[in-house]
C-alpha cells in the first residue's frame, strides 16, 4: 500500500495510477486483465478519494473508493450477479450491447411478481460515454429505481423505497 513516501510529491496524495494498482492488487488482478470503466478523483465529506471501477474477464464488476491521502481502501464492492455473458459468435461494434428487452428482464428479476406493466419510466442514457438503461418500477407500494450497464447487464444502481415515504 502506498505511503507518504510514494505519494505525489507536489500534493502529498497518491496518484490515480497508484489508486488503480491498490484496487487491482486487492482484487488479485492485473491491468491487462481488466477493463476500466470509471476512474475519478473527488472530495466527499472532507475526504479526497479516487473512485475506481473495472470489469474482470469473467464480467465481474469491481468498485473501489480509495483514500487519496493514505491509499487505504474506503469501500469495496464486487458484483458478479446480473451479468449477461457476451455472445462470442457476434461480430461488429455492437456485440457487447444488451437489448432494451434484456435490460428490462434484468430489472424485473429483482422484483418478484412485477411485470413490464409495472415499469413506468425507462430510458436509454449515456453516462460518461457508457450506455446505460435507467428506469423505475412501481410494485406492491414500493418504488424501485435502477440503472443497468448497457454492455454487461450489470446492475449499476438499485434503490427502493415506500411510495408513502
């Protein structure tokens, strides 16, 4: 783990490359084995941190928040659920894109009993250049809000709350 000695001399913070390396070491992977989909630097609640997100060759999603001052892992999330294996027989630029129907099935699989009639909002969006499907499901007095990665089928975010709040 980086210490103050290997922090960026100008800022006293670890570099983005060091943050990536910390995440990769924790996951037991190397940079040539993964696809980075998000790297960013931000200040949250007074803490400077890097957000690192990548996918493994097995379509596993890894999310890290790494303290930019200490190099410590603040939070870590690993998700191998809801991934849609890619069809290796396809060719062309769109082979990695899941369909709208597949995205809806992924979302509905999280709410037993809900059907497409319970999806009240659904849109295709691009977040930082990545295709996403976003929407809301209303079922059994609960609102479910979701975002699904348009390439892997990974559930990027999922929230639920009572419609009565």
